[in-house]
C-alpha cells in the first residue's frame, strides 16, 4: 500500500479534513504570497495577531459551517422534494447539462447576492457580517475571515433556490451541485480579496475581480456596493455596481471593533453589544 494511503487509512475523518486544509493552505500560500509580494496593491499591513486570527478563521470556517449546514440542508432538500410540484424538477432535469450549469451559477449567485446585501441591511445579520468587514488590510486570507454564523446564513441564501428549483436535491448526486458552487466560489473568493494590483479590462464586466471587491471593503462610501461574489452583473441589475479606475484608499469599519478572536466570535452573540451598521445609499456605475 502507498505510504500516504496507509497514513490516511489510520487517520480519523477530522484529521483527514485538517490535513486536507493544510495542503490547500500550502497551495494558496505558494500561489498568492509571491503575487502579493511582487504585484501588491499596497504594503502588507496585517500584524502577527491578525495573521493568527485569520489562520484560525481559515480552519474554523472550512470545517464548522459544513457541519452546521448539514441538518438544515438535509431538511431543506426533503421539504423541497415534497413541496415543489414534480413537474418543476423534472423540467429542470430535462434541460441540457450546459444550461443547467449556467442556471446553477446564475440562481446561486442571485441568492448569494441577496443574502450578502441583507447582511448589510438587517441589523441582526450585520452583527455577524461586520466581523468580515473589520479587516483593515485585504489579502487572500481575508476571504475566510468571517463569523461562522455569517457564512452559514449566506450559504443558505445561495443554496436554497437550487433546492427549490430542483437544481440540487437529497443524496450524494443532489449534493454535488451545491458543493461545486461553494468550492468554486471559495476559490474565487481568495482571488478577489487578494492584495493584487490587477485589472482585467473588459472581463471585469463578466467576473468579479480584486478591484471590484476591494471597493466593497472600503471604509465609508462604497461598503454597500459590489455585493456579488463572482458575477458583477447582479450589482448592475440591482443598482449597486461601482468600479472606477482608482482603488479605495482604506478599508475596515468606521466604528471600533474587537481585535481578539474570542471577542470577534462572541460580541455578535451579545444583545447589549452595539455594532454600528453602515447606511445603504443608492449606487450606480461611474
């Protein structure tokens, strides 16, 4: 038996997941660290505490949300199977594979867009989402810097329409679609959060880029714009698109925020804790 296979056979499932995440992290570091060093937008600003916090978030949010989502997603799949007329999933399944894949991304991205936007507008959801926006320096690891509750809520918004329309369902086969969508979205998320001074010209009309998403993390004026994770057309359709030629000057929140990992995780759960929410303003493309 291959030594690696022999090692994996003796590791518990949790240990295998952690090893897998370590390998992914090594790959992400190998790809993004050189890019962010030689083609950076601005000099690195995250200290050792921030790096420690973000590494913890990377492992926590790669393991916990999937566990927390297992039950609601299973119940959602069963409920959709019984509540939606059989003609709906049947019609969807009869579509060509290419059309179904396009639908998965469009429908999922629409759900993610509104889940993200509502996380800015609804005070209770903002309590959790503000953890992600508290970062004052953007680089690839900020993608997974988020409260686990925030990640669960946003994923439910993105995945629920897939089950309703029959684009996902119970069982291993039905779960493949949401898993694929989350994996692609997560990988793209590392790119759009990266400290990489890159512009893609006309392609920026089609796909989200660091320039597009950095404006969403700007401290004041444009934090309520550019909600889409992969398809900027969502922001164009719903009036929240903003992408000038320049880059934002600073990131983070106007109000003070917790700097320790424990406080960032616990503060949103404390009713007495006030977490200022940015006011949504109208937006349009320049």
